[in-house]
C-alpha cells in the first residue's frame, strides 16, 4: 500500500473558461484514489527578475515556491501559444527554479498534458516544456503522451468530458502517472 | 540607397545589469548607419489573458503593440532560463500576437541573439524562440547564428565589448541583419 | 517576368506507396507554371562518414550533391519517425552539407511540408528539420506552415488529392513558395 | 546487491577516430563495476524502409534489434550534424522502433551524452534525441546533462581523458546512470 501523493497542477492559460483548466479539473476527478491533484495558481506571479530575489522576494513568489515544495509531484497542463509554452507558465517555472541552487522542482516526478482546440494538440508546447524539465531534473513520464486536440467540443456545460474514450484516456493517463511516481520515488 | 530601418529590440532579462541588455546596447552602437536599434521594454506587460483582450485591453499591452507595429524589424536578445525562452520574453511575444488576426509581428524581419555566461550560449532559448517565429510569420535571418557565451567577462565597466573579435562579430551580425531586411522587405 | 525556378524535392520516406511521395507529386502538379519540382532520390546514399569524404567520395554522394547544387530551391516533404526527422532524410541533409565549407545547401530558399496519417501532421519532424535549416543557411518560408494529417485517406487510386480544400492548400503552399523564392533570391 | 546491468552504447559518428567513440570507450572504462557498456554498431544498417520489413527483413536489422533487446539499458553518445542528430544514428533508432508494436526500445532506461569539438557540446542533437525517447517510452536520465565540448583536445594518444575534472564527470555520469537504472527498473 502506498501513501497518498499530492500533485501540484499548473495550468498554462489564465482564461476563465480555459479548456486547459477544464482538462486539469477533469483529470483531478478521474485520478485514482491515492493521487490528490490540486491546481496551483500562477497568474499572480510577477515576472521573474533576479534583482528581486535579493533580500525579500515578492510574497507571491515565496508562496508559490512553498506550495510546489510541499507537493510530491507536478502535472503541467498547457495550451500552445505561438508554437511554444505560454509566457505565464514559463514564468512560473522560472520563478520556481531560482535562486540558483534552491529550485523547488528538483527531483519531483512530472507529467505533461497539452490541450488545444486544434488538431495538433499543442505538440510544440508539450515538447518545449519537456526540454525545461531535463534541466530541472524532474523525472518525466514518457508514455502515454497527451496531445489533446479538439478541446472546444470536449466538455459539456458542467465541465465533464463528453466522449467515453477521451474520459478513459484521462483516467489511464492519471493512473500511469500514479505508477510513474511510485516507480521513480526515492525512498527515504 | 535604402531608407533608415527602425529595429525594435527585445531583451529577455529584466535584471538591471543584465548581460543581455549590455549586448543589445553594444549591438545598437555597432550597427551600420541605416539601422536604428531601440530597446522596447517588456517587464511592465501583464501576463497575457485572453479575457483581458475583450473591451479595453491593458494600456501597457496597447502601447507595446503600437511600438512593435511602428518598427520595421525585430531583434530578440535573450538569455536561457531552464533551457528555453524566459517567461517574461515569451509573454511579450504572446501579447503582441493577439488578438487573433491582429498580430503585430506578422511579416517583420527578425534576428535572434542569445547571450549567456556559460559556454553553450543559450542555444536552447535561441531555437525555441525561432520555433515561435515560424508561426508568427517573421522571416528570420539564419546566418550568422549568434550563441554568445562567456558574457560575464565580455564587457568593460562602461559596457563596451572588450575583445576585438567579439566586437567584430556583433558588427557583422548587425550588418548581415541590415542586408537581410533589405532582402526580404516587401516593396510597397 | 521571372525565370523558371527548379526546385529539388526530398521525400523522407522510402516506402513505395509513401503518402509523402504522393504529396510531393501532388505538389509538383499543382505548382504554378514557373516552378518546376523534381524529386531527388535519397535512398541510395551511403551513411555519411567523414572518412569517406577523403580522396574519392562515394559516387552516390557526388551525384546527389550535384543535383542539389543545380537546383534553385529545395522543398522537404517528410513523415515523422519517432517524433523527429527520418534517419534517411537526415542523412541526405548531412551528405549535402559536407565537406566543411562546401555545403550544397547554403543560400537556397527552402520550404517544409510534413505529412502523416495521424492528426498531428508530423509537427515534430517539421520543426526539427527547420532547426537544421538555420545552420545550413537556407532562408525558409515561415507561412503557410504545412502539417498535413490524415494522409491515409487523402489520395484517390490515381494519387490525386480528393478534397478540394486540401488541393487548394497545396496549390497555395506552392504559390507562396514561388513568391518566397523571388523575395529572397539574391540578384546576380 | 544489484545484478550486473548490460548497457548498449550507440555512437552517432562513423569516423574511425571519432571523438564520440573515444568518449563512449572512456565511459565504458570509468563505469562502476555493475555496469557493463558495449558499443552496438550502426553503420551497417540499411536505411529504414517499411516495405523491407514485410517478409524477411535485412539480417543487419534483425541482428541489431536482437542486441538491443538483450540490453538492460541504452546510452546514446552523439555528435551534432547540422544542429540535430546524425542521420546514421537516427536511422538506427528508426530501425529499432519498427515494425509497429515491436519496438525494441520500449521501457529501457536511457541516457544521452553529446560530444563536439565546439563549445556548444552538441546541445541541439542532445535534445532532438530526447524528443524521440519520449515516443519510444524510454525513461531518460535528466541530470547530469552531458554536453561535452572541446572534444578535439580531450583525449591523449591512447584515448584516455587528459583532464581530471572531465574524467570525474564521466565517472559521475556513469554512476548516476547506474543509479537511474535501479530507480526505474521494473521488478519482475
């Protein structure tokens, strides 16, 4: 029997009715019992500026860093902006990675789901994000890859996934990540 | 004889003593007579949120968009944060690209210089940025590539480049970009 | 009035009934009058080995290099193998790029079309290829991007594109490339 | 006490005096006792062509696939050709990945070392390769990243690494990979 794992979920779009937020919420509901997903907000984080990390950093940065530190693992749910990661999400990653030597990301298992109204499923954002996760030393689940296209018609008015096959994919993605966490978890 | 070309320069680091800012300033000084480089600030831009583009967008977004619109071409001078483009720079790109169909980037010739204290010269940021420029339809100079490493010892106390060969490279980069602008410029 | 432009077309799949070959052939037929597309074969090229470039290189390498040299521009039509460029196509690019200082690619205008049975349209191959084109100094058309998905049902038994909208896209892609060649062509 | 792990090493350059081969050999010598590295040759593999996988595939493909199947893990040691993975190495990856559903790579722990005479250390090849490893479902070691620059002066006439710090890095890279294999190894 394994412990409950707390997973911080970062959503790359700030739009109120964001498909990515809906996807993150659906994922939270479909995750297995031992996996607790919680969205950590990123829109309030000032742009990273190394000068501001001297002395007293912005409170929003510190609170964000504490929340990530407290998590066992991280899932990134991201749209694609201009064939790459949205600036707002990349900024959250940058904030968490500094000051040098104090990254809050190091060692935490990660997964990436990219979500888009289009057919390509935000592939470009998905893989640019993965390149950052190498540097951040986050063991990242390789399969299943999750390029979620057609997001504009995916959810009903209550935010539930309409198609069984899609719901099953979300469930199996969460289950695979639960297994990945146990696989790469370093025992104390 | 060609007209003076006004080039907007975006600097991917907000740090006051940023090597990237120094590099951008050096580039401005070494550029040929017909090329006027001006840094357009990006640190004040709120995170892009599509909801805020309905009605009256933030004034900072509008002012930024106007400045880019007024430019003939764009140079991106960027560090690498976590093997990719800094969030703050990507956000500026995102802000300029929206609302859909009203991107201020479209068609403007572009160049990328990446600057880092390390040996790798921010290669990862350089090429991730180039992937966005494909979508943004900015004809991008391919050569010379500019991966500027060793930036921590590159400038003297007045911000001038210390080594002749480096200064020559900056000059030739600016000259190549001037030629690239004329080459891809669409005549009215 | 502009001269006829001869375009070398490289097809990234060796399969006899390759969708990419069909796409390349369709593109050749739909191209405007002044653009002559010809497939240059790559399957016969030995793996690049710098040792073999000393003295007398393999005849297949030399013939390939001559064909590319003779072309005014290049179109790459590529599937995605394992989220990147097929080895056989990358090898052709490598062969053409050497020996150092004698690359046959330098300066030639380029375009990339990626073709796949899946929805993602070989995005990963498309952009990895573009990263090579930066180094090779090939001015590359940015828009329209061409991620051609659903290729398994795209062609009729004679190899013609079945859907009008797809055929129109191929035509407009070729027309845009013809315009791009004229735009970046360096006058003698 | 853990079992001996057999690691297949793929070298991305065919040149007889390849720096990458020297690096692979040095890594084999510096690896901890339980890690047995063996170079698996790739230069003899015909270009992948799906038509040739029907019936009796080329013997070289079959032998290569068997060798990879027999390995517990894989290390890729690669130069950068034109800012990406050499065609010959990508072809080996493609050969091992097919026929569909019979990939020999799936699940095997992987590491990437990129080696170059230049300063950038073949960063572009390193990360393009990593994108393929996502699809291939190979749990890939994130840290330490290995971008080995300055390879032309790294080895003495016997192929030994000259500088202590570099030798230490190779040793720690191999040790980290040994630990990574145990961490992600799925117990029977």
